């Protein structure tokens, strides 16, 4: 069992104010020790959440490929880029809100992914972010990552249209 001084060392996120309250009146206050322990558990869980989420995303992407829900791609370099871009966007959306892909029937999922792929190939690819922002609450960091992907798609689309001319 941990003693109180070792608990205080465990979590450097607790303010000195809370530590003073814990030791007020010469003896530890059990309520504040409980709050302190809870804050440490929350901090620990949040630090592990990213790893768990990255693993869940990898499983979901593998599952999409295995079930054949992604659009069909040839082995050309351009199609490999398209596929990687679509997978990167799916990954970002899944990280923002994993529920976005749950409960969808197979045909509907295949259709959504096909439309996203087509939109990424078009000159309207930059319009994806405003659509996503209306559907999901995004942090600034998430907006920037999705914006980078959409910009990359727009640049790839411009490059491929120049080669076709």
C-alpha cells in the first residue's frame, strides 16, 4: 500500500493548493486524498488513451480492407496515394469520434467511403472540412490535421490533372 508522501510524488499535476488542503489541521483529509487519487487515475488513463485509440484505429482500418469496404484500387502509384489518403482521413475521423463508423450497414459504409474517395479526387476536395465540422466537433489540432490531408488531396488532384493535359 502506498503511503501519503509517495502519492504526492506520483502526480505532479496536483497543485500545491490541493496538497495544502490534504495536510490541513495536521492530519490528512480523507476526502481530498480521494480526490487526489482520482485525479491521478484520470491522468494515467488519459496518457494510455492515445495508445489504445491508435490500436483501435489500426484494427478498424485493417477490418475495412479485409471486408472489402474500400473502393477498388489498381497497383499504380497514383492509386496507392489515393488509398493512403483515404485511409489517413478515415483514421483522423475515427480518432475524432469512433462512433462515426459504428452501426452502419456494409453497403452504406462502402457507399460513404466511395463518395469520400471521389470527393478527395475532385476539385471540391477542400469542401470536405466544412462538411465534417458541421457533423463533428473538432479541436484546432484535429482541424489542422484534416486540413492538411484535404490540401494534400487538392495538390494531388491538381498534379494529376496537369499530367493528363
